[in-house]
């Protein structure tokens, strides 16, 4: 069992000093409120007033926070856990962390998510989030975000390198048919590179809008079987879910052209490695290049591929460059900052489970269309809901009743409104941020 650690980075004594409550009665009320909800087995709702004056944000499966600290140090306390599972995460993080950053090393299923008592947001440092149960997270009131635009160029370059390496022996590249399963950001980038080398690019993507293939000069087919039958090289660029696990298996391999190549830089679970190893030994697949594997970290000495011929393997590194890694970490920290200083999920740029958050409202008695919970413990009310004194927001104790629902929503309309509330007639739904809607298959 690894030792549990939770280390804070480069904070002054003033920053490390605990925030004291204004009065003993407020502290007693807060702990009684939290205890009542733990007794009933539900996550304590966000209260009217600051619950965490300085929220705790934890990097779960890493130990380097030097990039994240400058972005978050004025709004949150940052710690790292360097854990491989939730059993190795320190109790303080499980009990107090409201935000979490994570790579692909650790897995968070429902039983893992339920161990966190105060968690409100998880940011995946990367685009793939198949190691997080996003539906259960939404049901528990936890937003999950990713970095869909991260490392697109790096992954595309690595994919084309794998393709060229497979063909390098003596095969003529001109007019060779290359098959792309899904055409998200990475798929499009690889397709454009392959065209420049003279490949005839064909793709299948049931999620992509009609007409994109014309603008890119590509050929589109409507079934997976057509792609497998017509392709000399199959390259996978789709996310991993329950519908496409082991997409490449013994049955689909038999539908491929004899002697075709296979390249996978998406997710290891897309390929049945036992079936691939057998196909390589029998020559049905002439060669394969894998950057991702069913079991990671990958070892040649273990697993079904250890004796397979004509195989190229890299250690899930197709996405990496120094610039891409820095950009990805900075954007993940900025997403956490948006959650701390704004509203969840409205202020988030890349929330992937917003539908589950809205379907499972955890703030009973409050209309989710008009009252927005914040990570820092405050509610944003629509016009005419609460009357603020001249000094600003009321003390936390004034907005709490025994049922843990803010009493402000039962008050009659008031004349004055919060300065941060939308004006009368203004649409309270914030339009999504970002360059474009995330494609379901944008995974790194």
C-alpha cells in the first residue's frame, strides 16, 4: 500500500493559516448542518454564504503543481496526492477538496466518487474521460471537465509517423486507401496530413454532420463494414464507451482486407489484443502500431502481445510535447479557477456531464433555472428574490434553516437586487464558451 500524501505547495504562513468563523454559533450550525446530511447519506448542499473561504484543490495522480500554482494560488489552496487509486488519497483531500485535477492514471467510478465529501468539480488534464464515471458524478453533483483541444497536432503527427513506419519497407503510398474510424479534431488533422502524402482517405463517423467530407475532400461511407472491407490501413480516432469496447475483435478483423495495417492512438480498449495477436501471427494483419493498450503501463513481457510479430508499441506518448503539456495544464487550472470564481456549470468551458447535473438537481426546494449554486458556497439569485443590506451579502447563518435550504427563496420580492444577478428580462442561461461544440470522439 502506497503511503497517503497530501502536500501543499509554496504557500505563505498567512495563506496556510486557517480561516476562523465569525462566531461560535456559526461554526456549530455549520457542523450540525454537515452532520445531518452525512447521517442521511447525501452530499451537503452549497449554502448561502462562504463555506470554503479558500477552497482546497488537489492533483490526484501527480506531484508537480508548479504550472497550476501561479494560476490558482490567489483563490485556492493547491495540494498533490500522487495516488494510483482512491485508497492512497489522504483523508483531508477526501473530506475537504472541492476541486480535483487528474491525468489518466487514476480511475474514478461511483464507489470512488462517493468517498469525496465536498467535491464539486473534476478536471481531466487531457481530452479522454473514460476513466471517470461521468453519469454517477453528475448524480452526485460533481461537474466533470476535459481539455478537448489539447495535443491535437502532436497526436496527428505521431499517428502519421506510425502509418509511414508500417508502410516504410517497400509499399507504395500513392492512392493507398486509409480508413479513419471517426473524424473528430485528431481524425481531421491526420486525414489532411495523409492526403498530402497521397493517401486516398475514407472515413466513417455517425456523429459528424453531413457535408464535412466535401469541404475536406474526403470519402465517407455509412457502415463500419464498408470501411473495413475497402481499407489498406485502419486508424482509430474515437472515444471509448460501452458501445465500442473491443471494436476491433476477431469478427471485425476477418472483415478487413487480407494484409491490412492497424494503427491505434485513441484508446486501448478499442482493440481486443488477444484477437490482434492471433491475427498478426496468422498474417491476416500485416502489421500494427499501438500507442495505447488495454493495460497501462504497457509491458512487452506480459499480456497477449508479447510474442506478436510486426508490432510497434509506444507508451501512450503520442499526445506529448513540452508545449502541449504546458498548454493542457494551464487550461485545466483555468477551468478550476472558473469554477471557484464563477458558477457551476454555467461558467465552465468544457463540462462533459452537464446533462446529468441538470437532471439530478441536488439543491432541493430551489428552482435550478433561476438559482445558481457556486463552488465558493454562495447562491446567485434572480431579480426580486432576496433583499440585500447595504453592506452586501448577509452573514452565512442568516441564509440557513434546519432543512438546509436557503430561506431567501421564500421571501417576498424586494426592490434591490444583488449586483451580480441578471437584470429583469435578461436570459439567465449563459451561452457555451469555447471555439465549437466538442465532438464525441475527441479523445487523447
